[in-house]
C-alpha cells in the first residue's frame, strides 16, 4: 500500500484505509473517501503541498498532511 500523497499525476488508485480520526476522519468520509473508492490524481501544486484529486466525479484539493493519512493501492 501507498500513501495518497505519494502518487504521481495522471494515476488512478483505490482507497484501502484511512489513518485519521475524529473530525478529520469525518471530513474525509464526507468527501467520499471510503474503502474501495477510486481516486484520480489530477494535478500537484507547488512543492507538492496541495494536490487536486477527482473523487466520485468531484474535484477536491487536499494538503500533503491529509494525503499522508489515506492508504491506497495502485491499479
């Protein structure tokens, strides 16, 4: 498994687990980051600090700190 923040642009991955808890976990679940969800890495920002992902048809920007808490498997 890999951390979402380590996946390069133009790749698709599948969510395997969330390492977050509390309010941050609830936010991630509300964004659709549930086990089995496919995520497309659209664009990485300067210094890879902010990345745009396509999740269930919506584009979402996550900080690197948030991406480190999402475990994914590659396709």
